[in-house]
């Protein structure tokens, strides 16, 4: 009789026999008993016991001496760690789940983060020991033949079967490409033509640290002759290597294909980012690299462990354990993102391509307009936000397109960038595609056709706290591009659920730099007719805020009734009215140190009352740089049923207000 964990069975409880009908179908398991701790990793034991089971690693350390399945669990649990934790060690407590046709899984939670390890067979088309399903072992080397076979299969399948992924746009972009064909071994810069634009790859990577060689006006003629291999950084060398192994003759890298000391060339090419990335046959997304000095073709972080080897000279793995992958398409927690995923420029470079190869810290992944795939073959729960853009193009419902845009802007606003002036430019490719869907004028991150609702963005202070105002002008204060930090909206997407709009749009304008509709702006204003409510703002030394709305009969609203979120750290400044009277007004601060002040003048502009519960209010302050105009400093909202305030607002006169 094949019995396991005898010591546990004798001292704790009798083992659980298999059902007779199962024995008939599994002669190799006749007379077997199930270990009360591990159930022999057999899903049939779970039918007669608690599933999942609560486990302690220290217990399995003891029981592994007498039960080989407990030994597998103990070895596998060494992978059950939080790789970002301060103390990297296995969890003591976890659960064991056993389900038919699924690998046994160890699962643990820490600080609301979820971790999982699977135990599986390594022999194809075989149920190891009659219980462990097969999963392909994860290649540790992204430069291996096996990984490149995976990549070629994805490209071939997509090229043959996905009509949607073959769609290309007529364009003359990009202007330049690197010729990297392995035929002659030379690398040189070439002016693109119809032939070269047929098959080229793009590279998305972090620009952190030393950039190495890059294109300047003085060097372009030399780059057209030859670029030495040793002049390339490791990351750029990897991109060339990948192109050559995939028989892709041309490569677009921004450092070499945009003149880095020519602002006109930079603006011209950045305006074509959508075309450049969409028309590439593949985009290489070097997610795990934090600078061009890193390599993405080096062995991955180990997430896999060999538990049992086959008998014989080959010593091939028989049973493996693998931690559930956490990065890229598997990412469900913001704690597990690779360096490139945090970068603002990379956001649209990830969204726009038809096909993208993602080199994460753990494996190589694939995403196109129709499907996703990964080397670990565990595609359950893939998180792929890219396809929403393509689906948006097929959808004529404006409400869904507005929701798509807001979702992308919110995620984009979490990303970091080296040059803050790029805030609008790094989003221009996505904006141009959304603009084609909406057929609406674009206003520095907002859309004229939905402007009243788009104005009601607010800062998510839980993400990074209040930030100072940008040092240089980037956009009018009513634009979400005028601030740093995560953006969110309170208002509904369109006017359908709105109860009442409280302003009338008179005129709005943004002046683009260099004539690029979706790029930088040099100026902008918004003129509306509405009712202004005067108020005062106090900020204490502990950065506590007190906002009060003044009425002829006392306070109509204060922080007890009014919720508010400021756009930046605030300060106050002295301005002079036309009458010559001096007074203090609140304004955005460009310093990181919060300042205390009292009784600074502010104004509230009620914008709309929605059909649910809120009245939305822009917080404005008179502009010190342009007398007679207003600047936005935040957003406020109160219960739409606050009748005393509503009655007071409705009794105020309408006036024209210009916000800059």
C-alpha cells in the first residue's frame, strides 16, 4: 500500500481514502491514502476536505521528512515572497488550493497584495504522477532560441490571421530610420522612403542617465555613413540584435532619428508619433530597463524553481514551481511596475502600436490589437489596457470615447517625465487619435464638445499630495496640463445625466506652438457667463485649509458643507484694483513649502448640478499677472440639496468671466 505522511496520519487524523469509482479509473493510485496536510496534491482529496486549506510553512518543514508531496510544498513555498518587501523571506502562512486540471497553488496576502506559486509537471502532454498538469518551463534568457521562437510564432500568427493588425496609415513619417540589416553588418542613418517604411521596428525605452550617442545637426552626415557598434549603448545594441534575428531591416530610435539639438525637427517629428508607432511592424518595449546603459537581453529575475528531476542521465526537470508573475500583462498592483511603465513618454508608446513586444523583469510578453500572449502561458487575468484605444475607434458612442480619454489621462498623469514642458507633447499621439474619433477642437487636454464637463477635473491628493505649480508656463490654469500629479474627475462624462448647467460658454481658445494642434501651447483663455460667489481662504501653518463663502447675511457655506481640492500648493499675493485699493488674493505657488495666510480673496463659480448628488464649483482667484482676469486654483463640490446655498447662488447676477 502506497501511504504518505505516516507520522501525521498516526498522530493527527486518519488519512482519507479515495472513492471507489476514482480507484477504478486510476489503478496506479489503488490503496493510496491522502495526507491530511497536503492531500498528496490531488484535487480529489479536496472534495473530502476544506479547499483551500490554511497552511503553515513551519509545519511542512516537519512533515516533508515523511511525505514527498509535503516536501514539494515546502520547497515551492520558498518562492512565496514579496519581491518588493523590506525583508525578502517566504511567508509563514498561506493557503493550498487543489482543483481539477489546475496546478496546485500556494497563495498568500500581505498589505492587500496577492502572491501565488504553482506546482506543475515539466513533461509535455503528460499528467505527472497522474495529478500535476504540464506548463512550459519559463525561459530565463530572453536571448535564447526558445524565446525568439515564441516571438516569431506571435508575429507570424498575427500577420496571417489578424486583419485589424495589418491596417497601416498613409504617411511620410518617420523622416529617418536606422538601417540595421545583418546582410552587410553596417548600421547607418537613412532618410526613409516607401520601401523602408514598409518594415521597421520602433524602440520604447527610458532616457534616464547617460544617453550615449545621439543625433545632432553636426553629426547627421557622419551617421549616414556608418555608426560603430561600440558607440551604441547596451540597450540600443539589444534592439539592433533583435531586429536582425527577426529579419527586420530598419529600426526607429528617437535618439538617432530626431535631431536632438533642433527644436523645429523635434516638434515636427513629435507631431507624428502616432503614425510612427502605429505603422511600425513591431514595437520593442524595454520595460525592465531604467536607462540606455541597461540590457533587456539578459537573464530574468528567477521566479522558477526545480523541485524534482527525472531519473536517468539527462537530469531533466520533472516537477517545477513558479511564482505567479507580477509584471506587465500580469500586473494588478501598482507596486509591481517596471521602470519604463512609470514614464510619461512611454505611455502613448505602449498604447499606439499595432504589435508590441514587452521585455519585463520576468519574461517576454506579446500584445496586439486582437490578443495577448506570454512565455509563462498563464494568460488568465491578463491586464491589457491597450486594446481599449482600438475598440474606441470602432465605437461611435461619444460617452464611451470620453470615458476612454479620461481613463487614459488619469493613468498618464501618474507617470513621471524629465522635462515638464513635454506634458502635452508626450500625450499628443493619443490626443490626435481621440480627436479623429470626436471631431472636436482640442484644448490642451480637454475637448470643446464636452468642455463644461471636462473642466471639472480635480487632483487626487491620495496619490502624491499637493505639488507646486510648474515653474514655466505650460497651459492655461483651467487645463489639466497646467498641474503635476494624478488627475481624476467628479462629474459625469456627458450632459445626459446632468440636472442643470450653471454657466454659458462664450469663447475658448488655445494658441499652439509651432502650429501643432495637439502639442505645446503658448497661451489660452476661457470666457464664460456665470454667477461668481465671493469667499475667503485661510491656510494655517499645519497646512489646514478653511474656505468660507460670504453672503450678505453671513456664511452661506464653509468646510462643513463644502468639499474642496486645490490644484497645487497655494500662497497669496497682493494685487491692486482699478480703484487703487490693495488686497490679497490666493494663487498657485511655485515653491514646495506650504505657506500660511489668512483672508485671501477667492471666488467660486458654480458650473453644474448633476442628477445624483453634487453641485460642482470652480475655485478661482483674481490674476496678479493679468488684472481683470481669473485663474483656477481648485475644485469644490457640495450637496446638490444644499438649498440655502442654491437659493443664494440663483439670486446673483450673471456676469462675464475670463479664466486664463
